[in-house]
């Protein structure tokens, strides 16, 4: 049996390798790790010498990971995750809950998630929290890359490898400025709404996806869409009279209560959705992630 030399790899080398995998750039990996670019390159060469295969190659100026690199990346992520779990399990033996809750969430979750995290932190003071906010597509990409163990999304993908658990309603409503002509109507068809300038997020946004799916069901073509890059920009645009929009209720409750926006009585609205916590079905969650998932289902 051929002897294994992989035990010669250090945890620091694995950390450097995973940073280059994620960033696809030696210089950015060096900046993130507080190293020089030559130091990162030297460590990657040492890893390649141990593995006996090239881990990266260039196509033009683009750094790509090789088949051998993909195999090592998967094993390295599993090892890194197992060490995180071990640290938490050792703390559990002492009756403590310690570790890092590392999650990502869709942009519109920013309106309710900080409150939940605050309560969770008060009950679990030994847990550090790292939260990344992004659109749906990039949030799910973070999960697939192993950068986060849990993600919060309003539109789980049809992927059987993922476990998703609903924990909160997430209705989408149509909104306009309080003095918009449509705000006086008792009933509005979805087609009528789409004849206005419709302010929406970029492709990859969960809200944009829900609106496009509803438009397909209603056989309505979205022809007057203005794309804005954030929910705050969309709300500002609606309040300034740039157009109307479809937004999560969580994102515009205060503006409606203060009379800055008005919910429109569009047929078929609100669009019913649920916030879900998502993770890989076959991957054992760390004790901290397990506790947070249980907390989302029963925050009281």
C-alpha cells in the first residue's frame, strides 16, 4: 500500500488553499490572510508538492481550480467543518455553548433578522455571530461553496440535497406613493399594476424571482421594469414617484404606518411566501447551528 503524505499538510496551508479557492486570486487571498502574495504562492507550491498534482492553472488571466484541486477543496472544507464541530462539542461536554454562528441571508431578511439574532445572543452569550447579507443567488452560492452552514432565504431552490425549514411568513405586497392614482382604487389587476413603472431588484433576487413567477402564471409580460440595486433604493424611488413596486411586508411596514407608502389592493396579493432556514440535508450541523435552527422554530 502506497504511504500517504497528506499528513504533512498543515492547518495553515489548508486555510491558505481554501482562501485561494474561494477568491480565485493569490493577491486577494494574501490581503485577507495578512500575508504577502509571494508567501501565499510558496505555500500553494508546497501543498502541490505534497499532493503531487497541480491545484490551479491559468486560462488567460483567470485562475482556475484543477480536478485535483476540486478534490482537495472538498476534503479541506470537510476537515475544517469537522474541527469547528469538535470545538463546539468539547464545549458542550463542559455544559457550555460556544463557537461561531456563521450564516448568510437574503437582503430583505435584514429587517427582522437582527432582532432575532439579538435575542439569540442574549440567551447564548458564548456564541459569536457572523452574518452576511446578499441576494438570493449569491447567498445560495455561499452555501454551496461551504462558506456558510446555514442560509436564510424566502425562496428555497428545488434541490433534494438541501433541507429547508419554514419559520416565518414573508408576504409580498404591491406598494405605491400615498398620492399615486392607483392608491384610490378598490381593486387593481396585476396587468394594470405592470403598466406602471415597476421598480424591482436585480435578477437573482428572491423578490424578483417571485414576481416573475407570478407574472408567468398570469401570462403578463413585465415590460416597464426599472432595476434598482437595493430595497432602500426601491423604497426611495417609490416615495419620490419614480414608480410602484412589489416588496416584502417586513421591508416597508414602517413606511406604510407613517403614510409614506400605501399598500395597493392588487388581485392575488399579497403573494404568500415563507422565510426558510436552509442547510445540506446530509451534513451534520454544528451544535451552535442546531441551537439556532431550533430557536428560529420556537423563539419564545
